[in-house]
C-alpha cells in the first residue's frame, strides 16, 4: 500500500538528482516533505540497487566532505520506467473520470 508514494518519492529523487547532482539529503528531504531519515533510507536503497552512485568531491578519501550523486544507466532506465508507470496510472484515472462524466451526462437526459 505504501508502494505508490515510495515510487513517487523515488521518481522525484531521480529527477532532482539528475537536474542537480550537488543537492543534499536535507534539500531532498525538505522538497519532498519527508524526514531526513527516510530520505537517507531511500538514497541508500537506490545506491544498493546501482540506480545512483555517489562521488566524494573531497580530496581526502577518508573524509566525507561534499558529495555528488549521479544516475547510472540503470537509474535512467528506472526513471523512464517510473514515468511510464505514472502516465499509465493517470491515463486509467482520466478514462475512469471520462466514463463517469459521460454516464452522469447521459443519465440526466
């Protein structure tokens, strides 16, 4: 049941990271309206699935400084898969509303 919102959050994260690889977890959390912990969890899952990668921009490998996120090939494929999914969902919703409207208009005659 929570899969739909998580898909929406994942799509938002992928789009945001593609547009701004230097964004922070705090920025993502704020824009999504979810906790920093949940944002961290979602990012870790995306990293685990090789959908995104993290690049440490600090010259010192042992020190975590400024980081940059970027989408992998799999990440781009996932982004397009999610976009297709949401377009299909919206098309079903549109057709259902259209049928309800037609029924409502035909029923009043």
